[in-house]
């Protein structure tokens, strides 16, 4: 029988085996900013839900298809189609309407967004609208190395920092059970730091990696039930893989644009921070070479590939945003899940074979360009010690309560300009609303066919 979950969940639907999950993306980030003691009630500004699938850009003629095959790198084999179609059918049977929750849309963006925009344009549109409100969108120069000195511990609920550069290349921790509001100098820049979170705002290079290791050892000096000092039970990576979308967005240096290959850096340095039996998750693109690079990193860290998840992007009406097996683009992104193993055994090599992996489907209506769902609520049931596990997100674009974050955009969505009060009673800037005004029903079921790999 189905039963209603807590209304504070971003999971709108999940079957008992957790092989199919419908998640609300902006809500997953909003809720991750709080804890049961200090829940986050504010809402993250979002993009309006996609109403219709994108027009096809697939080549039609035989000659055009051959040219595409010659020009594009070898793509990954498609995620199993039957898993996607069965998963969508399962969700539609339980949720014939409301595939995402209500969203708050910035009014200037809404006024300028009457016509559909390409996904990569939405982030720029938000920044332009913010500037029209006389709010400067924070920009960081994390390219130059700064002497970080020791870690900075935030010990009051309001904290003022004189210069933005004081945040860069320094480990900063909120040790309070409540959020901390950080104000920078005489600017309008304010950032909300979630409870029990820590971050390092920097690029991922050799010097930064060494400093991160030192700070992890200093700020996490005691062992837990499952991790040694400086180690984490869950590590999530969203590397800046080279692709056309990243080049267009200009959001971060990727591939050959970067001075140092961050994944090469992490190949050599991250392994010592992975606890025994830890889980490691890595987002990849649909290039075979990117998957190979991620699996090489898993091997260097002593991590077995155990699961493969697909985040399927759907419209507000539950349709994939483009063809499932397109050669030019696909409606999903893949995250590889690995598990740490005992690398001290003689002759042991980490397994990266995809034949034995569990497949899971995460479904969600996309939001701003490159804004992915927060996986905290999905991954926590997999943690052996849910109340004491340590987590680290690398290449993060927002902070998460109780987690560590590292990257050159870790504070991006913690800037107050991206947030609004959570009272949904005033729906003047609420674009996607339920017909009856109620919060969508959230449920998990155990009487449906399970999707199995």
C-alpha cells in the first residue's frame, strides 16, 4: 500500500526498491540547506518547468548521419531503454499530474522569458535580471593562489568579512547547529552558510589539494564509527568535463581550458580521504572517453563500480525532453556509484565492469542550466551510519548542511540573491501551481512492479 511521506521531502515518488525516484530539483537543494532542528523554509529561484520536448536536432539524411558519426566522439551505449520506459510508466501510474512542485521565478526573468530559451541561456538571463535590480552577481577570482593560513571557524550567526578575497583558498567551517549569515565588506553580498557545513572556495589544483588535505585532517581530527580522521563516507564529484554546453556557458574552465586537469590531481590525492566501505559518486557525460576517465579514477582510489544511475530530464507533463537514443543529445545524465574496497589484498584490482552494476532511475523536471538534483536525500538511506556519516562534494555549486564542499563555485547558490521567502501564500511570482493550491502528494509504494537491471 502507498503511504504519504513527510511533506518536507523533495522525493515526490519512490518505489520500495528505490530503483525509480521522482525528485523535485530546486526543492532538493533548498531542503539540503537545513537540518531537522533548523529546516530551511526559503525557496530557491528557479526556471519555469519545460512544457514541451525540445525540437529534434537529429540528422535526417544518411549522409548527414555519417557526418555526425565522423565528427562526434564515440558515444556511450544508451541507458537501457526498458528501464526508462518502465520507470516512467510506473511514475505516471502513481502521479498522472504534477511532476514537480511549485516554483518561484524571478519577476524580471519571467518578464523577459515569454519565449522559450535554450537551456544554456537561462543562467545568463538570471544574472542579467539580478543586475537590473542593482544587485551585483558575485564573481570570484579563484585562479590566483592565496596564502590560506589556517581554517576559519564561524562561531556567530552573523559574520562580517572585509574582503571577498578573504574567503578564497581557505577552509571555512560553520560549527554551529544553526545557519550563519556571512556579509562581505560594504557590498550587498550575503551568503547563508548551512549548519555544520564546511567549504573551500578554490580551484582544484595541486597546491589546493594539499591544503585541502591538511585542513581536513585539522578540522576532522577524530575517527568516527566508519571513518578515520580526515576521511569521508560519501564523496560526490561533478567534474568540469569538456563538452559543448560547458564551453557555451563559460561557467568554469573545463578540459583543455583548465591550467591543471583537476581529475588528474584528484587521482593522486583523493584516495586517502575515502573511508573504508565509502561510496563515491561521479557525474559523467555521454562520451565513452569521459566514462573511461572516471573509471580510471575509481581504480586509482580502490573503488569498485557498483551502481549506475540515470537522471532523466522530463517536461512538466512527464515526457522526456528529447529522444531517448539521440546521436546529438540525450535526455539524461549518468552518475557512476562506486564502493571502496580493501586495496591491501595481494593482487587485488578494483572492478570497473559495468556488467554487474545495479541500475537506478532518477526522474526530474530540469531547472537552471547545469543545476543538478541534490543527491543527499537519495544517498542517505545507503549510508551505514546515517547520523554520523561524513560527506564531501567536489566541484559543488552550493553548500549542503552537514557536508563539506570544495570548488570554485561552492557559494554560487548560497548567495542571498538566488533566494526568496518561502511563504507560498503570495503566488504573484509562483509560475507553476497545483490546481487546488495544495502541495503535491508525496508517496512511496510497495505494490508496483519494480524496475530491475
